[in-house]
């Protein structure tokens, strides 16, 4: 049956729009070296490697984990490559956890990355195959109409998205690795930024980043042998639904709600809002915060924005959301989900530095991708159960 | 450790040019129907789904996201995807069963290799800085490997042709094969080289196809299948990407995976060898030939005809495991091995050993 | 119906991008040396001199401690022959591929050998680089290798004898290379989408009904995403519907075909059970609203082809649809 698993250490790169100082391997290695050092685990103790990243067309390398085998120290070891669209970083964490929970391995390295500056992610996303509808609206154009639906359905006031964006950018300023670090960002500044995809403004969208994240996971013996504080994985969860289908709820997708319900049950959490001390939620557009608060069960449908408005999701609030600055501050697509998972572990091990949530003992890491189609999440805590 | 068995397998016929889309739905719907029919399961019985496919095979980003339409993935499903052959999707599915999160798990792989120029697309698997910019194609890379073995005296062009002859002959009874027939090594060796020392018969055909395998835990497997193929070893490893720095005449990753999985006991093996000489490398790496590292007879190799008779990328490795499992389910073998490979020149190898109850 | 009787529609799909690859310190050292017509290697923890140098030692993860000049001439370790070069390969005429071990190195690098004929290739043959004029491009600074015994093709830039002459270090360190990736595919659409597109070519909107759930998909997908079964029954639909939701696009973006601002909306055709995205024109963007009734404006007939012949949607002037009538489509 299921073995206990824990995060022994995490590492990430300094995320930037262009990490022109490194190769793809160098980018990954920067995160891996930090994770191994944080976990105090030598590379030869790693039993297996799980690599996650978003579409291969972003870097123009087919299955880049093949070429990366040497640089990642994977030669002679098992190596898996996960790809579940934007949720892939989360799925990478879940698969790595499964390797330990299944009793197959003792220590596993999860690595996720994106080097968007190798190409132009918008190019790769906007390839229009023959006969398909021409791209009408770019990246934000897919999500902005659903945000409008959320606003209509919930009656949320116009400034909620700007509150989220200002909070996450200010949080990013506390995170030395964040791409955007804007300590003086305010709701007023966000509201004054250009309207790109009405109702979504410029400062309400995520940047495009180069970056990587690595996480060292271990079994119970490895966790207990560690001199470092570890983050025990209480539960993981993944759910998928079709990209589009008749009756799809784009505001409150059932795959996300089902994944969350399964997660809370497996983690023994009956009141997420009371029992989760910090949440790293995949918020590439500011309005996703209230939407996902509802989808995850932190708030009733239509009520998530009230938590944001009341300041509950600030780093000092009752449910700090994205104390790291989140996707709105750094978005190396393939790594963004694993960053959420890693940051949740950093919170419960007290390693989050200036963006540490005081006294955090139980935290959520969350990712989603595709057309709100793939969801992956985990709960970590400072004790095994 | 939880007992897990293969209880179902179906595959699409390998075709040179399938009319299907690159999202696989048209190839997957019929084989899901077939495997559910054979096992009596429905989609609601599947606790975990995992697929393998490639965006570069399809020529566009997120090419796999529509494949879940073939499942009918609502209500939502527990599901994952690897950018690898479906054999590794099966590995992830096996993990989920071992964790106790799933009792029934389904893995599928699909690929429409004919959409692009496969041997050129695969050049993008090479080091993107110092090798891929030269666009070395996958057939030429394999040819470099084949010559090394020939000149080291490890195999001959005759040995390679005999692999092709046996494979095509075996495929005569395989309705899913793309190539089959009776021929002779002498006949094949009269053909010209396409990449010296490789001739056409040394190379797997370009194939479109899909495969699906269902796993079940001990308590469920025996209900679903008279002779489940119990997984007794499931291992994979990767070798260096540096073609000029590793010994291409062997596959250390296959040796290690085979040893860990107990490959040497197999009575029959389905090897994912896209080139004739790679079958020879794999037989030796896995200890399947009669001789030094094996008592008694050698294992029967590729009774389906193997990848040389149909190599749908991202499904062919999974199909090898399914075909090996079918040897057990049908009673033709008690210990069977399925193998999958990925990457240039057998860089990555997976071995799944299965046994009869 | 054409799509069920014949092959589904298919057409060429070209993908092309010039990737910009930052090299990092090790590859930069190697590529900069190449620009100066020198070949570098590095000793790994396995005791061997690797050329090209490893970025990170596969056993220790460490970058090379120092670089060692090797070659540039070397010995063929194994080879093959290409009669019909593919796009992007180093030579346009028949050539050999080889793994070449540079003198002083313990590993081999992959490159082309311009030997004229397969019969001129042999394991153990001595080869030297033929340098390209295009210094700083990366591995393609070596145009190919050539037999050491050859005098070099006539007219070659720099002459054959210059191959092993020092070219001098370039003024600047190379930190970035550009890698063009161009691939051609044949893209096929599903039988249902073929039927939809062929009907559009006749000015008609055709959806398909799922035999299991009865929902009408427009355009049809490969299978009903909820039931996993092919949709077959065709349903002729009008070209009117409602805007369920939308955004106003104010930003220019890559691939954009219309001037900003404009409205991209989810349009639910009357009788369909799923919305698709389309343009709303014919009124100022700020007059578009959820529930707005719209009709298709077709392109001029002479512009029709097999594909998207609806130019945009425009308001019909009818009263808005009540929210409850489309709320479940959001």
C-alpha cells in the first residue's frame, strides 16, 4: 500500500524573461544544484528523475529530456518525462511522489523547466493548422471571456482582479527568485495599466519567463534521516476533463472541483479554509484567484472574490495565496506548477524567507492547464499525519 | 508489493498512411471499444488513465489534449500524459496501482508518424546545440551503430537480414502488421543500401497506429481475465545522449533494466527494435539468446513480427508489452517480456516481465 | 457525403522558427573556439577527453575544469552514406555521415564527410574539417569534414591548405546561436470536421448529434468528448445565435489579422449545444454584451473556399437572450 513521501529539498532558478547566460541544461542544473544542496542529498543517492515541461515546440527540441540525461545525472537511471500542458509542473511533482508512494524508489528528483526565450511561446501556441479557425485573440483571448463570465456570475466588483495582481506583484518583491518584483505595486496602478483583453489588463497577466524548478523527494526513511526540516506529502490529486464539451463549466470546472474534493478527503481535511495555512495556486490571470478559491472549496461559488476583497489572501491574511508572488510574478510555463508545489513545501518547512507565512504548517500546491482541463495538486505539512 | 497484471490489450492496425487525425481519436475509439468488450469493463471502471504521444510527431503544441475525447472524459477522470512511448505511460499507470490509488488503470499510446518526415523529425531528439543543427536523420544514426557492430564482428549483414526474414514470417499471422511475408536473407541482401550498411528491410516501416493496455490489481485481475499476465519486473533506464561517447554496440540501459526486471527467464520476448541490428543488441543485452548467460533454449523473439513489421511511434513499445502479455493470456507462454525503446540508437529502454498465474 | 465516402480533408502544415539558443559558459567556449577554427575538448571524471566537451559531467554534475585543444583533424570511427540529403543537412550532394574522433580526444563527434562516393569512406580514414565562411554559427562553422588525402574541392573558400591554419580568434565571444527548425507535415481533420468544412463551402452550417447524449456539436469533433463515441447524425443549423461571453481585444499580438479594438466572442448557434469563438463586428465594441443576438456575415461568395467562409457575426437587432437561456454554456 501507499508509502509515505516527503519533500527533502527544493531549488529554483532566478526567473527572467531571458536567461541568456545559460543553456537549457545550465538552467536545469541551476535548479537541481540548489535542490540537492537544500536537501543535503548527494546526486548519487537519487534513484530516478522525473522531468516536466510544456510543449517541445517552445524550445524546438523533441523530448529534450533525452539530451538532458547527462546533465541531469540520469545516465543509468530511470527517467520519465511528463507533459500535461500548463499543469505539467504539478503533474511532475505528483508522478515523482507516486514513485516513492508506490514503494519503487527511495529518493527521486523532479525537474521542470521552460526556456521561453529560445523561441516565442506565442508563436508555438498560435500555429494555426489548416482548416482551423484563425487565431482571433491571442493567449489572453481564450481566458478573458471566461473571466467575464465569472464576473457576471458572481457579481464581483471590477477592482478584484487588480487587487490580486497588486498583491502578487508585491509578494514577488519578497521572493529573490521572482521574475517581476514590484514592491510598490498598487491596485490603482494595475487599474491604470492598459486594457489588453477587456476585462483583463496588462498588469493582470503573467510574464513570459525562463526558469526551472527542482524538488528532491524521499521516502519515510530518507525523510527521517534528513537533518533538514521536510514537507510531508499528505495527499496528491489529478483530474482531467475534455478541452471543450457541451455543458463545460469554464468558470468552475468540475475537474478542478473533483480534484480538490479528492485531495481534501485523502488529506483528512474537512475545512480547507481553516486547515490550510498557505496556498500556492496557479493564477496566470489575476481573476483566476477568486475563481480557483471557489473551485478548490475555499469559498462558496460566487463568493471567492469576497476573500480577496477582505484581504484574506494577503500574506498576513487568514488564507495567504501565492506568498511567493505566484505565476503573476514568474511564469516559466513548464516549471510554474512545480514552483507552486515547491513553494508550498518551503512554507511548511519554514524556508520561505521573506515571503514566509508565519506558522504555516499545512499548505496547498496547485496547477492547472489546457483549456482549464488538467488539474494537479498536493497538500504538504510539517508532520507526516 | 501489490500484485498487478495486464488483463487487456488492443491495437490499431499499423498503416503507412492512416486517414486519422494526429490527435489519435479515430484510432483510439475502436480499440477502447475492443478492449472494453474483451474485459467487460466500461470507462467508469477505469480509475487511472495515462497516455503517451508526441507534439513533434503531430507538428503542433498540445496535440494530445483532444485525445481524451476518445475516452469521453466527463465526469472528469484521473489522468496523466507522458511525452514518451505509451510503454512509459503504462509504467506510470503501474505506479498508480501500486500506490493503491487505482485498481484498474489504462494506458494508451498513439502516433501518426506519416504526418511528417519521420526520420527528419527525429533529428530534433539530438543535442540541440551541436548535433541537431546538422539534421542527422534517425536512419543514418542507426546505420552508424550498425556498422560499429559489423566491424567489431558482433553481427553481420546476413544476421541482420535473417532478423527481417523471421520477423516478416512471424507477422503473417498478425492481422495488425503492416509488413509480412515469406522471403529469404539471400533475396533481401540483393537490395541496395538506403544508408550503408542498412537496407530497407533493416528499418522499421513508417507507421501510424495506437495501442491500449489495461492493468488490474490482484483482486480484480482474475475476475477480468482467465490468465492474467502478472507483472513481476518493470524497469527502465536511460543512457548518455552523447553518441560519440558511449559504446553504441550495446545498450547499458537495456542490460540494467533487464537484469533488474528478471529478463533472462523469459520464454518469449517482444522487443521494440526499429532496426534489425538493434534486435540483436537487445537480445544480447537482455540475455535472451541460448548460450552463456542462459540455460536451455533461447527465448522466442517477436512472434508478432515486432516493430520491423509495424512501428507506430509512441504506441509500438506499448504494443510490444501488450503482445507479450497476449502470449501469456493465450496460454502460449508462462514467462513473457515486453520491451520498449526511445531516443536515438536505443538510448532509453524499458523492460516489463510478466508471468502466468 | 464526401467525408465518409472519401478521405477526410488534409492539407500541408509548415512549422518554421529560428530558435535563439543561449550557450552558457561551456558551449560558448567551444563555439567561440570553433569560430577561431579550433576544436576543444575536456576531461571528464571517467578519465576520457570528451570532444565536444560535456556541459555537466554525467557522473558528478560539474562543468569542465579546463579545456583541452584537440584535432581538428581526426579519425572516422564509423560511417554511413546518404544518397539523398535531407533539408538542412550539411551538404546538398551525396555525402557520408561519420562519428569522428579528433586527435587527442577519446570520444567522437558527429558530422558530414564530403568524400565523393561511398566507396571512398572507410572506418579509420583520416579527415579534417572544411571550415565554413560563416564563423560564429556553432557546429556549422565546420561545413563538413573531408578526407585528409584530398586536395579539397576547387573553388573552396580559403583553399584546402588553409583548413588547419589558425584563423585567429574572433573579436567577440559567441554566446548565442540561431537554429532554424523547419518541418513540413500533412495535417488531417476528422471526418466530422470535414463534413462541416465542406458544408461551409456551400454556405451551410452542419453540426453532428451525439448518439449517446443527443448534444449537437458544431463543429463536430472526432468523438463526443463526454461519451467517447463518434457523432454521426448531421444537423443543419441556422447562421444565427447569441454571444454567450466575449472579450474586447485591444492589444496587437503575433498572428493577428484584424485591427484593434475588436470583439472575440463565444457564439452559440441556435440549435447547437456548444459555442465557438468568432468575431463580432457591425457595432462598436462597447455595445457587445452577453446575450446579444447575432447573425453570420458571410464573405463574398467569390472568396469562398473549403473552410471558414463566415467573415464575422453582427447584431440582428433582436432583443437579448435572457441570461438563464445560456448560463449553462459559460
